[in-house]
C-alpha cells in the first residue's frame, strides 16, 4: 500500500516507519523536517519525506487537500489534537482512502473506575488533552458508523524507548529520580505510592499500527488500547528500579499537598497529571481482534530507555537524551 504517515519522525514513527517499509509498503512521511528519528535505520532511504507544517496548512485550509493529493491507500495520523483538525482531514480524505488510523491516548478515560479499564468504559476525560482526544475518538467512530469512513483509533499509554526520558517512578520526567534510586538515595513518593502508570514501548505502538493495517476489517470502526501487559504502581516501580542497581529501596511517603512542595512546579504538575489519571488499561481487545502482543513489559521498556540514557551520559551527550 501507499501509506502516508503524518508526524512520522517522533517516538512512534521511529519504529513504525521502518516496520512499514520492511513490509513492502510505500511510505511517505509528513513532518516539518525539524528533527530526525531517534534511531537511524536504512529503511528511511526509501521513505518519501515531505515537509509540511500542519498547523500552517490547516489555517490556510489546505492541509487535507495536500494529503489527499498524495493519493494514499492508508493514512496514519499521529499528531491530531483537536476535533477541528480531525474534521478537516476526514473531509479531505472521505471516499479516498481504504484505512485511516488516528493516534489517541489512554487519557480519554480520565480516572479509572473498573481496572483494568476496557475500551467499552464510558469516557470521563479531564484536561484539554484528554477531552479533545476523546472528542476526536467520538467523531471518528461516528464517521465510521454513520458514514462508512474507515477509521481506527489506537490509544497508547506513556510511550517509552531509547532516546528520551521515560516517565519515572515519581510520575514525572525528571531524570534525577533514576539517579537518586541508583545511588541508594531516599526517594519520596506522593501519598502511599500506590497510584499507577501504564507505559508502552514505542515499538509495541508501532506493532499495533501494523497489525491494525493488516487486519483492516476487524480494525475499522474500533478503538484499541495499546499499552504494556500491565500497569505499575509508583512504589513497585521504584522498588524494581532499585533492584536493577542492586541497592535497597529507600522510599518515604508524603501526602500530596506536602509532597508537591518538595519538587519543582513542573515536576509537580507532571506527577499530578499522571497520578490523577492513574491509568491501568486492558489490552484484551487488541490481543483478540488485532493479534497485538507487546514485546516489552513496562519494566523492560523503561530499563532499555534508562540504559540508553546512561550510555549517552557516559558518552557526554546526555543533552540529546532529554530533548523531550
Ligand atoms: N508521548 C507519549 O507518551 C504519548 C502517550 C499517549 C499518546 N500519545 C500520542 O502520540 C502521538 C504523538 O506521537 P509521538 O509521541 O510519536 O510524537 P512526537 O515524538 O511528539 O513526534 C511528533 C511528530 O510530528 C511532527 N510534527 C510536530 N508538529 C508538526 C506540525 N505542525 N506539522 C507537521 N509535523 C509536525 C514531528 O516532526 P517535526 O518536528 O519535524 O515537524 C514528529 O515527526 C500524539 O497523538 C499523542 O497524543 C503520546
């Protein structure tokens, strides 16, 4: 197939684009051209790279037309964040593509009710990001059901991979948390440390997109969680990371209001966002309908990412590892 991937040089695209090329697809990657994939792969030599700024072209009303003019069989939209963006591209691609895959987020669920959360749970998103992603999901599923638009939505968890800082056991992105644990220092966690995070390796997200493309008839009109087999509690996560460094975990706990005063405003905001959601999602549906089988547990994915950070900092190039 000819597949246009919008936003294909980031976390997901780094793995997805080579996977698509290896399967013999003709791949066109649309991005502004401001960055390269995290990991080099020879597959990129056969990828058409088109420089388009989605925000600018949407303002001009021309983004969807430009994608349609590439005459793709399938479009993978990794960077849709508003209902208006979704409506614009669907209008341009209606009747012109066999499959349209959109990247959502497990934050469409808001806080968890019955865990592991299934795709059938009613959406209760909070925060602009989750609310807007839930709007996009509702719109795309409605388009599929009512007007035959061939949409599939994949909802990743916290995406992990070598080259960027993983969500840490304190629920934020401060790499010092890993240093504190590794050196046997005391790590203070909010509340009882029993809130959850649900990671996924970027390559497993890529796997899910490939499987959805391959099982088009099962995937169209559906949304799927794409996460590791199981979520982690913050406390359990910290304890396992201690084991990697052969140190005894030294954990302490503070109620949220006191804890947030012990970290920067940025870290507190990130932690709050993550623990307020405390995701724990089921992958039964993706396993059953798509044959999705994650290669990485959460801890395996994070361990690979932390090892890459350590390699880079020992090479003196730590800055690139923290670009996001
Ligand atoms: N990161 C997570 O933990 C996480 C978790 C759940 C869901 N998600 C979802 O995953 C998707 C993002 O995937 P990702 O993490 O792989 O993305 P990413 O690493 O942030 O990469 C973004 C990609 O989009 C391109 N891009 C950014 N702005 C653009 C613009 N205005 N016009 C054209 N291209 C643009 C970037 O290249 P240029 O900069 O060169 O344009 C790059 O290729 C989103 O839908 C997000 O909601 C992410």
